[in-house]
C-alpha cells in the first residue's frame, strides 16, 4: 500500500516515489518489528513495475499477499 500511495502522490517524479516507497516500507517494518526485506521490494515494484501494475492501484497490494497466503 505504501508503494501505491507514494506513486500516486509523487506523480511523474518516479525516482522520488521509488526512494520514498522503499524507505517508508522499511521504516514501517522497523516500527512494527516485522522486518522482511521483500516487503521493501514489493513497495518498490508498485512504483517501477510498469503500466499494468499501476493500473491495479491498491489491488496490487492485495494480489501478492493473497497469492502468498494461498500458497502457504
């Protein structure tokens, strides 16, 4: 969700959105004591993932979580 919010908030400034998404995701994980490195990458993919990912919007945050839980 952080990656989607950063992408929508920063608009055309992809480098800023990418930096904010990764750093904010790591910061939230540190505060909640749930550090998991792929979480930062997932937020980064929401920003740099391409048009299909951007069209998903907040649904993107559900797809990796739901499919991961299904497989586990």
